[in-house]
């Protein structure tokens, strides 16, 4: 039968009785079509960071992955230049079962004889801990899971163990010691165990969560001189960092050790540290929740033998500690811990280098930013790059109750609002009267640090708490003038006179105070700088005839050559920068506009929103789509203007004149891929630069 006659055959069947086979086909087609429609219109849940995605729509998930251009960028990076992004080798698990990888770890320190304490050691089961940190949230849980008895337990003098390390110096197995990467202190019941579990998600990290030996060295050497106390702590931490294969070492201490954190920070003067705190009412409710009772609450332990700081706080708050309710005792104890943290921050927040550089060392961390702030901010600043495997495990741990233990792990749900709502009158009263002032000061420092780290787009706690899906490259160093973070905020400086050698851009541009130039997929190709202005800028209420100061173009180009993309240490800037949200500055804005003189305005919410969106590659990709845009190319970094009539010109040698640039059509994704390679490859290896249409181009 010919193809031309086929439709007539089907027409004949439609006139007669429909066959059962056709009904079956129609039914199957309807079910398939219905399934597709259901899939398309089902709203997907948030993609999980684990290997299993929690979404109701496979199609939506595929579309989301397709649109996530920031993930594609990772594959575009040259293999030999990942700017700190780790190779897949880090995602391989340690060889736990290799007998050569077993090592002795201190589990106790007897300071009865402080001149040479006795150390108890055990082969700890780090494999089990790495598999699920929330099941072994405290050091004692890890010790219990390791059967530290019989042949798996030994005692030795501290001096003997230290001599062993010295004798085996250079031996990769017996003499290998990891320097601590960070110390974690906390206010008590403020999420510090979640921090430890997050760090412990890395199988290559030694994480000691409230270990006995380190705490004993800090707290139980009452007869020691300060020098001896510092040395004892340094020695026991050194022993605990003795591993043949681990790569990182973290300590999360008991909350009471915050009163001795100066010993730890003096013993390891280069080790970064953090102190985790929380909103006062929520913290006190974690200790004194009426539904759970206050028995065993850590904040009430000081009632037995109250330190002077606690008694002084109670005397100041209510006059007599003897009549103080338990809520006042709890607040006074927590306030003592916070006060020690603030004292430590005043003394140990930065490292001052001999060359004048200042490196941020201490961090006060708000509970509301956990756990995402750890991999997205803290670890990179500690010089550590996460891996996809580590991030995936972090995401799992962040959903678990941090102290799940083997009695049955349960999913964690936020409880801040519930704590605020159910707080008793006394909890609210003493949280406000005793704890609130220190909380406010810590929060001010915390937000000031975040502004310094990300001056253009300071992240919110809601944004920070999300565990990233793409590794954040480690920073080799991060310099910040941390001592003046609060004093030099927008309202205090930028609208007035700016001292010579400082920059009016510090408060609102990507002024970096020393941040190394690194690529982050979600902060695309933004310039960061430490440049300072040459001159003092005077910004009176009404500009005078000398404003703005002008400079010779030759001086400006001599200082910053047009062929050099690196921002120089000093630059010419004589314009006033005004804060749009500041009433005083706003009046100046109107005056300077009326005078028809140039100035810069910042802190405009609508503009900041645009900046934030345009700093999101996925947002740009979605907006620009697959359309090919008019794009100018050049074999050099010069994009010269030319006219189409020049195409007919010839040189003296008779050769046809060639335009200095060319015009092509390019999709945003294609343009971005070339740009990504340019950032991490010798620029001479590429024949052209690209710029998307929109600037001054050659005319055809």
C-alpha cells in the first residue's frame, strides 16, 4: 500500500468500531502525558547537598542543574591552576584499616605532678567518628566507642612522649605532628557542637570535641606558673596532633575553658580561633527550659564555688548574690564567659606582622549563621579549602541533632522562635539586664567583620547558614584593619574629611585591606584592592571653589598605566563619597548637586540590590539566556575605535588595512568560559579578549 493511501485506511478504522488495542494505546498515552504534566508543574524541593536529592520533580531538578552555571565554571578551570580548589584525591577516604595508620592519642592528663604529668593514651576509632560525627558529639563518646582498655590503653610521662616526637623528627609516621588549624570556644549550648560536627565531616581532620587532656592542661594546673601552664598546653596539643595521615587539626573546648582561653592563644600565637555566642534569651532557655528542668545546667555550676566575676555581676545586678534566683546565676555565669571572649578579642583578634600587615585571627560567631559560615567564610580564612565530599557530609550533619548519639539520631529543627516565645519572666529579665550588653558588643564586632570581608554585599545570617555546594577556595592570607572596624564604619568617617593615605572607598567599594585576588564562582571577576588615595578630601556642607581638586592626566597615567589591570597601592581621588542613608550626607548630596560638582553616592538600596544580583552568575545566566550577543574581540587589550570606511584603505606596502577589532556573536556562557580561562592561564596564550556588547565598539 502506498504512503498516500495510508491516511484513508486509518480514516476507515475511525468510522468503525474502535479496537481494544487502540484503547490500550490511548490509555497508556494519557497516563504518560499526565505524568509529564504532573512533573512539570510539581514544585521541586530544595536540592540536597547529599548524593540523594530531595525533590519531587526530576525534570525541574534537571533544569535547575542546567541553569547552575556557577557549577559549570569549576570544570572550566585549568587543572593546574584551580586557585586552591582541591583535586579529587582529597575525596578519597583514608586507609582506616592499614595497621601502619594506627596511632596513640592522649585521652587523659593527670596534672597531680605538674612538673611531668602522666598522659593516658588510646588507639581511637576515628573511622567511626568520621562516618557520623553527630553520633559521637563529645570526646568521651569517641573514647567509649574505641574500647580504651587492656592492650588498647597505655600511660606514659609527658616528657617521654615529647622526647619520642623529637627523636623521630622527619619520620613521616612516628614524628609527624599537625599544627592546630583552629580553636573553637563558646558560650555553652550555642551550636558549638554543630561546628565540631561540621569540621569532623572531613575524614582527613582530627577533631577533638571537649577533650579531657586539653581541658586539664588549661584548667587543672593551679600550682603552675603561667609559663609552665602555657608549655603544658602546648605539649598536650602537640601530642594530640600526632597522626601519620590526618591533614587538619581542630579543637572545640568545654565552655568553661573560655576563662582560660588566653593560655591557649598565647601557646599557639598563629592559630585562628572563634567564640560562638547566641541571643541571650535563647541561650538561657537552652539551659533553663521550664519544660526540661534546670538539673545539670552548665550555667548553674558556678553556684557551688562562684568566681569573683560572677559574684561581682550579681552584686551589681541585684545587690546580694545570696538572694539571687537561678536565672540571675545563669546569666552571670554566661556573662563571665562572654566577657573573657571579649577580653581575648581585644588582645588576640589580630596578628601584627613586622612589615605592618594586620591579619585577622579571632572571630566572634553568631549562632544564627551556623553552619554555613564555617565552610563559606571561616575555613577559607583559615587557609583551608573544602572538598565536594566534605561539603556533602556537612550538609548531612547540619540536618541532624548535633548530640544524636547512638540512642537514635534525629533530624534537627530550629528552635529560636520557640525559645523566645516560651521564655519565663525571670529569663527575659536577667537576659536583658545582665547578658544583653555583651551580646550587643559581640554582635557589633561580628557584623563589622562581615562588612570588612564583604564590603559590597554583606551576607545576612540567613544566607550564611546555608552550606555551599561549591568549594570556597582557601585564602593564603586575609589582612584587615580589624582594630578599626567599628570606628571606621560609614557614618563615622566617609561623609566627612578623609585623611591622606586612606580611601573613601573603604566603606562601600571592594576595598579589601589585603585580600588576595582569588576567583569565586558567585563573586564573578570583581576587583578587590588595598589602594589608598594620595590626598586628604575635604567635604564641607557646601562645596567651595577649590572642589574638586584636579590632576594632570600624565600624572594619573604614570601612576596607573592604562595597560596594567592591577590596581596600584595609591590612586588619585578627590571626590566626596556620601552615604545616601545618612541624613547629614543626604543634605550634602543636594547641595553638591545644586552646585553642579561631581561626587559619589553609595548605600542606595535599589542600586545595592542590582549590584547583588549582578554578582550572581546564575542570575545573569538566567537573564541573558542562550541569546548570542554582539561581542567585540581584540588580539590585544586595546579596543580601538574605527570606522567601516577604513576597510578600503591600504598601507604604503600595498597591504589591505585590517581593523584592530572584530565583531562576533557570542552567548554569555561562551563569553564567561573564555573569561574564566583567561583568569587562570597566561594571557599570552589567548589571541583575543572578549567584551559583551554595550561599550564603545568599532562602527560597521
